[in-house]
């Protein structure tokens, strides 16, 4: 089974509406009042929906056509400004200086991160949240290469102005807090 078929199968089996990522929900106050946003590897579009509700023009890309069809239907019903398309971001990254905001959750393509930074307009924001290798539960991918090493997200976006970062790992009471993941909000200077 190829990657597209794998994700289509998962979205066919999914129930309920996909929620926006925690990093986006908790940092909505940093968004510009208008502009263009990208929800990369959007799935059923929880981030795209929230971005559009904030008044942004949203592009939403995913390799799974099943997820894109769900998002297109939701956007049409709610009359949201979302342009959702099937797109393999690993082979077809966003154009340079295109977006005011890019949101990525639960997708990790280390080689594509420089293209994401280039796709931000000066002053643009990136919201990023994904799984870490240091974890306290079985949530997320099992393969280590699909998970971030300790503080790797800081390294991957070291060229951006850091506005927010959280990665609690296994420190303290692991039954509380933000575990198994890292999240970052960064701003492209200029």
C-alpha cells in the first residue's frame, strides 16, 4: 500500500470533525487580521477551518483525496474561504514569499522545512506541532524517524524569531502537562 492509499484508508475510517492543533488554538492572538495561510498536510482540515474563521484566505493541501473531499464539503457548507487541493508537498512545495501563516501539525518532512521558511513572507508566522521521540504514551508514529529528536524543532527553525516553544518530555509528573509532542511558533524576520 502506498502512502496516499494508507492515508485515504485512515480518513475513510475517521469519525467526527478534526480539531485544530493546540499550538494554533492557544496562539490565535498572534495571527494577522488578514492575509494568506497554508494548512500543510491538512487532513480533514481542522487548522484550515479555524484559520478561515479568523478571516484568512486559506490553502489546504494533503496527499489524501478522501481528506480533501471532506474538507471541501465542510468549507462549502460553512461558506469558508478555503482552497483545498490534493498535493504532495514533498515533491511540490509552496512557492517562495507566498504565505503570511503556515500551520503544520503531525507531519514531519525535515528536508522540506527550508522551503516552508522560504514560503513565508517577511513577518510571516509558522505554527508547528508534531510528535517527539521522548514520550510517555504509545500515541503517534512508532518509527523514530517520524518523530522529533529532543529540541530538534528549535534547530529546524533556528533562523526564525522564536515566539513560543514547548516540549516537556518526561520531566516532572508525566500524568500532567504537554507530553509526547513539541510545538513552536516562529516568525520570519524582515
